[in-house]
C-alpha cells in the first residue's frame, strides 16, 4: 500500500530542510572563516520550530486560514522573515525588498488614494489576514512555485549535477570544439562557444553556471583568436543565458509553465525548441559579423577528431536522449528524470576516471542540492508576492491598466507587456520575474486575444531578459569577472547579441500564424513562420552586426533591420514586404562592394 503525502505537508517539509541548509551553508560569517555562527544555528532551529507547527497540527491548521490563531500569526510572521532572510543570503537583497514592498502595499492599501494612486488602492488587510493567506493556505509561501521547486526542479538540478560530475559537461564542450573549432574562419572560436553553450545548457538550466563553465574553458581560446575581453565576455554570457531556454532541462520557470497551464512537460519542450534554435542562430550570426569586423583569426584546437571523440565518449548523449524519449512515451517528468539520473550514474562507470563512486556521487548530490537552495528561497519569496497580488486583486488591476493604456490594441498591449516584464526583471531574477508576471501581466495578453500558451511563453522569454539587465545581469557580470572586462560594456554587448532573438516572442503573440514558432499551428504555418523568423534573424544580424561581405552602410543596415522587424510579424503582407526590404539591402550591398574592390585595385595599380 502506498501512502499519499498531502501537498502542503510535503511543501512545508521541503522548505524546512531548505531553510536549515541555507542558514548553515550561507552563514553570516564570511566564507573564509570555516565555521557557522551561533546566530545561524539559532535561525536554523527557529526554522524547524515554526515549520514543524503546520505539520504537527495539520488537521486543525488548514481549517484556520480565515481565522488564524495567535500562534499561527506569530509563526507565520517569523516564517515570512526567515524566507526573506534566506533569499537575501542566496540571491541578494533586491527580491526581499520587493517582497516587503508588496507586503506594505497589502497593509497600507487605502493610503494610496491619498497620493493619487487610487487606481491600485484597496481596502487594506490586517496582519492576521495577510499571515493567513501567506502561511496557512497554499496560495502564498507554500504555493505552486514552491511546489514545483520541491518536485521537478530539484530532480532536474540533481540530474544536471550528475551529468557534470560524470564528465558529460566537459565532453559536450570538447565535442563542440572538435566540430567547429577547426574552422579556418576567425569566427570559429566564437561559434564553438555558442554551440558549446547550447549543448551544455541542455543539462544545466542555469545561465550563470553555464557562463562560468564555458568561461573557464573557452576564454583562453577566444583571447588567442583576438576577441577583446568585452566581446569575449558577451559571447560567453549570451551563450550561457541560452541554457535557460534550451530543452530538455531549461530553467526553473519552464516547470512553472507546466503547473500554470496544466500541460505536460513534453509540450513545453516542444514549444521551446524553435525559439531556442533561433536564439543560438542569432548569436552565431552576430558573432560572425563581429569576427569579420574585428579581424579575429582562427585558433588551432588540440582535441581529437570528431569521429574519434564520438566513438570514445558518444555514450554521454544517451541520458539526454533517454529523458526526451521517456517524456514522449508519456512517463511523468518525476519518473523520467529519476531513470535518466540512474542511467547517468551507470554510464559514468564506463571510464574509471568519471565513475560516480561514493565520494564523487556525494559531491554531485551536494552540487545539485546547493544549486536548488537559491531556487527554493526565490520561489518561496515569490509566493509572498503572489499571495499579496491575489489577495488585493492587484493582478487584475495591472492587467486592466496595460489594456487601457494600449486602447485594446493587440500590438501595443504586447509591447507594453514586454516593457513591464523587462522592468520587473530589473529587480528580480528570472524565476521570480516569471511568477509575478504570470499572475499580473498574462491576463492582459489573454484579454486581447493572445492564446494562453503564447502569453506564458512570451512572459517566460522576456523574464530571461533579467539575465542581461542591470542590476541583476548576473551572467554578463560573471563573464566580465572571468575575462577582466568592463562589466557594463560586457552587458551592453550581450544585449546586442541577444536582441534579435528577443523579438521572436512577438511572432507568436501578434498573429495566429505565428504560433507555428511554438509548433502550435498547422504544418504549413509552422514551415512558413519558422522560415520567415529565421530570415528575420539573418536580416537583423546584418543590420545590427553591420557586416555582410564587408562593412555595411547605414542605409543598408537600416533597410535590413526594417525588413527583419517586418518578417517577425507573421502575416503574408508583412512577410512579403520584409523579404523585399532584406533583398533590397543585400542588393545594395552586393552592388556596392565589387565597385569598392575595383576602386581599391585601381588605386593600388596607380600607386605601383
């Protein structure tokens, strides 16, 4: 007989363990002092006390949501403070401050009328009501975000850690170097990094982790090729950020989409395939343009041939193939990732140096466990924000404001939604940004006719912008630390590399045919929309990169960008106009470049 654990008990228990680990592993004493302070042990002990209470008194506890007891209020307030402190220790102070702002909004709602903000004012809620929502129900701290972290995210994080410790991560980088690194083009090293980021991202799901891993291996190669620290850092961070979008692991927000939309994880993977490919196509093309303009050179890569490498270690691809096959067979993500993890452990013994023996296995588990702590703290704090939004009705108010500002127009609603999610990403990381936007901004998109799946995928991709937006631009800052570059310049160059790909979400929100990019349309629409989106990426790469056969003029670049933007609007008219403008830009360039070459040749002859 199988016992069933109530979701609330499981989530509370999971948070209890996570908070204890956070206070022990992220102590108040600086990292160079190898001991945990008494304060940290005290916070860990208090975490056990306040989170054991809902479990011990569960049957009566869940009935007191509207009228929590005094001890519920006390323990709920303490739990909220502990969650905020854990989040501060793991991801910084910005998200906790944001959550505190929402709590103040929930309490002081009526005062907003006095300062002219009556459009978002409300009657205000007492501490008792706020605590009841956040601590006693599963609409606050113990809501869907924490539930997803406790079920899917932790397992996929451990799966990625197992692959890394079994040598798969290094193999993916080496395999990509063997595939692209021998190119005689100066863009070869950059293309190698981009493709390595894609492969490594399939198991990482973390932009920062992928950026750091790539940087340690690939920066010396980029430097030898002639890439400056800023450009090299931008290539590393742009390639790393794609890990959040790269199936099958993706970032934590992808698992939240499953719960918010009540769809299967294979459906999310399917919707993410084409945007991920277009993202990396954009990076490769932008690298190609920069490499030609900067005059970088090819670099000899000391790795075995692709055939030899594949024969030796090609089995490392099997866990990725297995997890996709298991998911497509209808298996639950929980069981599929568990079996794929077991396969990874078994395959690690193919070579003695990669075998996950007890010590290495424990190290992999520790890496996975540490990596998930920040996600747990983030989702719990995001739960605080979501609870306040639901209690006050702020989500519907913000949604209404966006639609009203846009006048009900689809294009402007989507544009304002993109700006809103981007601004949200300035303050909070990807996971929290998606969670908040899902309850506040997604309704605005669906109100003007955007399908729900497209609305949530749109928000997901724009939440990823937080990885390249200050002050939470973690990936560019991490890359700058590795290359010794200026962090701000690195961040802005990363923006340039990723910008074309962030126009792709407009394709699947502005017209029904655009859903083909998400593989959610008839086959003819899928082929046409994916093709035109890819051509749009080419046009934008020419315009923003400023290079085709040689440096492009301002006119050529402007015409190419205009054509690329039109190609992202998935209608027949805009596709034809966009393609015509792109062809015109190419024609202008091709017509001009031979003449310039002839003029240069004539000058050289006269000089001789």
